[in-house]
C-alpha cells in the first residue's frame, strides 16, 4: 500500500452545462483547476493523473431504466463522468493505485433506478454504475457508499434500497429544510436489506465538530462491522460554510480530516456550488488527504466565524446517532415481518419530482421477498412531463445474486407485461447474466443489450 | 544562405544551406570551450564563402545545460509567498528558502497582505549569508504580480547591487513550484549567459556575417540572440528539437512519423504528427527539478551505437556508458556497433575486429559471434520499440478537460519510422518492422540536427488573460497588467488586443516579418455567473507566430512550408 499512488481523473467538462446560468455549468471547476495546477500537486510523486474514459451504454443499462432508452437520457459528458469512476476503480483493483479521486462533473447521486429526466442536476448515478461494474467485472461483493453531500443521496438510496450487499450511509442537511426532502432515520432499507441504508439528517448551521461526531461514533463503527471490500465516497462539497444552496458550516480541513478517517478507495465528486470560496480548497484538501499529504496549511480566504454550534441541535444529532447505532447493532435481531408485513411481495409507492425537468413521476415498486436471494424488483412508473400523454413504463430488475426461481419468475413477469396494453415500454434488467431487454410496444420491437459492442 | 549548428555531447554538427540544397556539412568534436567549438564548426562550413552571403545563423547551445550540471553559478536565495495550500515544507529547493507572508488567489485578489518589515528582515539575513542574487516568487503571481513587484522594489531600494528575478516575468503559466525553479535557474545563469552572448556576437561580426543570429530553444522555436537573454533557461535541451525539425525538413510536408535519433550512447525518440513535432504537455526536468520550460515531447533512451556490451556471468549486458569508439573502429571494448558489423548491418570499421569483439563476449558461453550479435541487436531494438510504444501510450493518456477532446482521441500510429544519427542505419529497418511501419533514412540523416537548426522558425507567443468583472487584463510574457476600460470588451476584442501585443513584441525583437499566419493556440472563455446573473467573463487567449520550419530540404529544389 505504502508506495502506491493516488489516481486522479480531473474532468471539469469545460464545454458542458445544463444551461448557461445553471449552477451545473462550465465554470464550476474552473477555479479548482487553477488551484490544483498552481499548487503543482500533479507533479507530486504520490499523485497520478489519468485521462478520462467513457462508460458504455451497457454499463448504464446495468443500473438504470432510462426512458425510452439510455441514449435519450445521457450525453457524452455523463458517460465520461461515470467512465472516469470505473477507470480509476480498475486501476485500484489491479493494484496500480491505492485510491482515487474522480473529480468529475456532471454529478449523479440524485439519479434513481428509473430515469425519466434530470433531477437534482443528475441524469445517471455515477456511484451506482461503479458498484454494478465492480460486481460484474471484478467480483467484488460487499461495497459501502458514504455520501457526504449536503443533499440526501436519494438516487443512490433508491437503487440499493433492497440490496443487502451495498451499505449506503448518507449524512446531509435535514430534509425538511433542503432538497430533495428525504433522508430521515426511518429510511432503513427494504425487508431484504434492513439497516443497509442509514440516514443522518443534520440540523442547519452545524459545523466540523458535529460532522466528526457522526463520523467517529456512527460511520466508522458501522463500516468496521460491515467490512466492505470497497468504499466509495460520494464527495459532495456543499456542506461547506460558504455554499449557496446548503446551510451547513463544514470547512475544507473538516472534509480532509473526514477523507483521511474514511480512507475510501474512491471519492467521486457530487455537488458543491461555492465554486470560488469552497471548491478550490475542498477539492485540494480531499486530494491531499487521499495522497496522505499534510492538508493543515489549506485555509479558505473567508473563515466560518467563531459561532458556537447550537447545543440543542448538536444534542439532537447525538440522539439520532445513538438511535441509529442501536438499530445497526440489533439489525439481525429485529422482527422484519413486524415492520414489512408477511406478503410474498413488499411494495411501496413513491412520488418522485424531477426539479430540473419538471417531471412528476408515480411509482409502485414491488420486491419479491425471497429466502434465497435479494429478490427481483418490479416497478410500475408513470411520468407526467406536463405536456402530452404521461409515459407509462414497466421495469423488472433481477439482482446480481438472484436465485434461479426469482430469475425465472421475473422473466415470466416481463413476458406478461409485454402483453399488457397499458405500458409504452417494458424493461428487463437481468444483472445475474448481464443482459438487458427493452420492449417498445408501439413498434412491437425488442432491444437487447448483452454487453459493449452490442447495440452501440 | 543559412547556417545551422547543433552542439552535442561528443560532436558538433554544422550545415550550410543554399535555399533547399545542402552546400556544406561539418562535424567537429565538442570541446570544453563551447565558443571555440561553435566557431570551429562555423569556419568549417563557411570555407570559401563570403560572410555577407550568410542571411541567418542558428545554433543550439549547451552553455546553460553545462552551467547547471556543473553548478558553476553564483548562489541564489529564494523569497517565496506560497500563502495557504500545500505545506511549503514539501517544496524542496536546493538553496536557502525564506517564506514570507502574503497571498494572492486564483483570480489575482489579495487574500493576505505583505509585511514589508518581514521583507527587510529576510533580506538582511540573505545579505548576511552572502547572497547577491535573489529570486522572488509568489503563488498565483501570474494572476497578479503586485506582491512580487513590491518585494523586488523593496530589495532593490535597500540593495541596489543585487540581481533580482521576479517569478511572473519568467513563467506565466500556472504551477508555483515550477515557477520557483524556473526563476531560480534564470537568476542563477543570466549573468554568465550574457557573457556568452557577448562573445558570440563579437566572433560573428568578426567573420563579416551581417545576417540574423538565432538560438534554438527546446520547443523547436528560435529566438534572436539578444532576445534569448530574457529567457536563458529556454535554450537548454535543444538538441532533440534540432533533429526532429531536421526530419521534418527532410520529409514531405504534412506527414506523420516516429523519429529515432540513435547517437553514441543515447537514442532520442520524438513524434511528428501531421507535419508538426509534438510538444510535451509539461515543462522539462532540469538537474532533477521540474521547470516551466517547454520542449518537444522527446524520450531519451540510454542506448546507442557506442554503448558498451559486457558479459556478466552468463548474461550479456548492454550498458548506457561509452568507453570510446566501437572495437571494430579501434576502440577498447565491444559495443553495439560491433554487433551490427558482424550481422552485416553496417559497414563501419573492420569486420574481423567486430567478430573478435563478439567472440570475447560469447566464447566462454559457447555462443558464436553471430549468435551474440543478434542477441545484442535484438535487445537494443526491443528496448527502443518498447519505449516508442510507451511514448504513444503516454500521448494517448494525456488528460482532456472537455467533452470534444475526449471524443476526438484516437489511436494514431504513424507508419513511417525515420532514422537519423550515426547509429540509425543498422537498427532502423528492424525497428520499423517491429512497429509495422516503413523505415526511412533521409539523405543527410547524419546532419539532420544541423539542418533542423538552420530552418527552425523564430517563435513568439503572447498569452492574454482578461477578467472583465475586475476590469483588468494581463499579458503573461510581458508581465503587464492593464485596465479594461471598454465596457463592451469581449472575446473578439481580446483576440485583437493579444495580436497587438504580439506585434509589439515581434517588432521589439526585429521579427516583424513573422506576423503572417498567426496561430491561436488557446481560446477559453468562461462566463462568470453569480446568483443566476452573468457578471463578467474570464478570457484566456494565446496567439503565436507559426511554429515549425522555414522550408523543406532535399531534392535540389526547395519548397516553402505552406
């Protein structure tokens, strides 16, 4: 480990924006580039810069049901951001690197399993694509994602909600005060993956002290127990005290300290829109922490002020931490039937709002409760774009570790749905064989993606 | 008529060109005294030619390289203003380094003020330690040089005899540690370089040459002799640039090729892509320190025609050093050239002695001379081919920061492999075969480097950065900061302004005739948006005079590069 390097893919997408004045625009990583180049960190022997790479359409289809097709939801910039994460992961698994930082945009942690459009500045989920890539290409089983963005990583949570092998921990500003309005302690995962989703909402205004209380007393102990083979940090930087969208008071050094403690294999940039006052410093701090360098000389020009943390709010966080520790420790003793009922399917209804594209989506998600595997999932999704007919699709997802019975049953469900007249598109995602099908009812045509080179 | 002179480690090559034709060539041994070497080469190609007929003399120089390698310069003290960021103790510079307060950010705003009392205290310490040369460098000084200027002015006021260099005048690109090194080396070598330039100037005028005298730089451009005084460090490592430009001149225009320059102990590899030599993306390493000096992307491999071959136990090993001429040419020990001789791949030297050399190596191992010879050449070829492959990979792996840059990346493998340098003839066909390309040894290959020097174009560039919100612009190469008064200042106006500055610079250097065919090599515009409103623009523009060569050589006639 000692003499291995930290890999960096810096992809600021200087020619890509959601719209000219949108926070997710060309300028976002400009000052970060200036800072990183001027410091000369790319000349440090411990840091190696890599050229970005495109993810394949197949890599995206392994995670998402893009409506109508992957190609209609992603631009090349999205594929480069996702591909940069998988590129670094390849080098880490092959032993070339000890860890890596995908300092890339556009971000992805609000992108859910079904994608009708852009929500929370995200179209496809870079971390989720990485997780499925690691399982398919490197045989990695247990993976943890720790989301340090000020916004709840609801997309990542949605994708792995029923996945017992992926631990998702998100701490973020309390959803009652910020987009997307979710991420409460009672969101703990489905019946097959109970307590594999952990949410720590933080009251606005808290700083590094509380941040590190959560890290030391909840995140690190849980990771210690879970023993993931690979740790991913969804490295949002909008908890910074100067962020225009968030109201937290974390500092660049606080982020660096967190990175050192978490020691992730890969950090993937998410949000963070204080492009001048925070990003140059936080990105530099994370990179130095990953490379094992001293970050104590990094200081933002503005200071967070001497404001004492509000003791009541800090105490509230401590209570949540205690409560979640308790849930985690008793996760295997809890009576799941009491929480989730006893049916063969567990189902939940979701209303999803796409803030960027103004789409309203209604979902009915069902997961097969299988004693032998995580169970297949079906999703009935209707999206209202505000014009024309709402699109209505049906999705079937077979998990990576599916049992034969679930796989067979899921294929039947897919065939049945193809006969129904209510859906425009019907999708089948078989992660166990890496095969993805899509049926267009109007055209009576089925697309098959069996890997790169097919259908691309 | 043009003269090109390239000074190498062992040999100095010179050539006299009359339009597209080579009129004379010369090869002299490189002596201790660089000036004498240059003049000897010059006199040899000028035999019987009136000095007045010479329109242009271009030479490469190793004066700075030697000064630095032998550390024959006065000590330089460093005063740095790194501000917040990396731990400044991580930077290790080979001299006394003083860190003072003061910091500028990426947009040139002051974030920590200077303390002049601290400057005075540090200056006293430097004086007490005997320093008279000081380099002053701040982080982001290329975005605002105020702190550097203030410190330098203070030092000059207190110590009028000191030689002070400011970072922003030496290196305008981002990368603070490299700026420190470049400024340090400039400060260290400028005085001695001045002396060298003066002697050259005198010697040349004694020979009645009234044409322009130019110095070749590592990036393949040239500078008028006097102007090179501004950037002495840019004259290092120009040898590989000379050979690459030479190949460019000897090849049809617009072609792509791998250039393999096999010398006595090193082989230099370079790429010509669509007729233009590939530039390295980062500055060169000098004396194990990273600088901002731009150079062609050249990889040196420590193997050549005079490389010593020895038997170590049961292995036959090729060493990077040279112990004299090859055995077949009367040298003391077996070399790679002896192996080529045995295989009939060169006609140099005596065949019998070459066999003898291989026998010395292979005899005790029961190997025939032919077996030893093919083993040795095989290894040389393998090493070079491997490095060429690595070079392609590195080039393909260059980072890209825009979507279109990522999408346009493709595998390019030039099909032409050009051999130059003394050792090329024996190896090049096999190297080309391994790479699946065609071997080419152009006419005048042994003096391609001197030809490259003779036809290298003068290059000048100007980099403009405008911050319309703050209302100022910077000309990096000039260390100039000016106000933007025009409220409708935009990209087009910025480009015009950059061109104006380039014109001014060109006329100062007496290079007005280079202004044709300007190239815009960088054009970046970012809208600054705050709270959903565009409040200004950041515009970065680099314009330069055309790079490359003045004309192609060979075939009797001459073709100007379009």
